[in-house]
C-alpha cells in the first residue's frame, strides 16, 4: 500500500527550542494534513495543506506542502511543555481516493 | 454538540471471543475509518467506508469485520481470527465533498482493547 516516511521518529528537546519534522512519499498527493495526538486520546488536526508550495501557519506551527507534491514539513517554534505528544502527517488519495494514510509519527518530548 | 463517539474507552475480553467496538458520529459525515495503533507505532488502516452499505479493506483487515448500515454508525468486530488483538483502536469520520478541500478527518477518543 501507499507509504509515508516520517522523520525523525522521536525528538528530545529543551523548552524554547524550535522543532522540525518532515514526511515524504513516492506518490503524488493533493492534500497533506498534520495531526497531534496526546497520550490516550485521538489525534487532533493541526494544519491542512491543499496546494503545492503552500505555506500555512497556526500560531507557533508552520507547515509547507512540497512543490513536488511528494513531501511536507512541520515546524514548531519556541516549544513549550504542552507540545509533548505524537505528531502525524497524513495524506488522502493516490491509488485509493477515499483512503487516509498516516506516517509512523514523531514522538516529541519537551524538557522544561 | 456534534462529534464522533467511541465506546467503551476500555474493553477487556478473553482470548477466542469476538468483540464489537462502537463508533457513532452526528457530524453528517459520509466517510468513516477504523485504525489500529500499537505502542510506539503509527496508525494502520483496518477498514474504511465512503458511503452507507459499502466499505473497503485497509492495510490490515484480516481478523476484523465491519458494517455500515447507517450513516452515523460504523461498528468494528474484532474476531477470534485476529492473532494480536490487544491495541488502541481509533475511529474517524470525514465529510466527502468531491474535492480535496475541507475534508479533514475527525477522530474519536479511542478504545483500548485488552485481550487476556
């Protein structure tokens, strides 16, 4: 099936540092989504990207839809302890139009 | 309030028993999804449905079954054929607009299934 390669798998940072993670695929997609999951909860949408080259911000979060339509990155600036969680990239479509595919996730730990 | 509800939050079953996980949404969404999450792992798609009375296998459908008799409901049955059923199960729904815009998935709170 379709696969998304998300990296890094985990990050340990100090409060106040910036964070960057990315997701790549061998297939072209029309949508890139970024979700955050708190422990024991369902993922919550952070940012949605619909156009190649699009750069979108949501507070301290910034995400970009790669120009090749095969990748995306998420940046978090000035991290705080509540940023802790698992971050997932997600795409929809490809060979199966309605199918949502997720990356393996990036586990973020922020030390106060 | 509109939302997607999974129940129960925690479920315990004996090995060899079938168990059904509930997922209900009142968002009037067309598409619904079931994912499995293991510790330290990503989300793996079990089944998805884009319309009532129709569903497709995801990447790990073996040992699972679903039904979509109503738009609001997409129950997942974990059968005794599933070799490693203990996991965190997440249900999601999404509005199908025919375009890629504004069709993000919303997730339930998850059901943690433990088989002993």
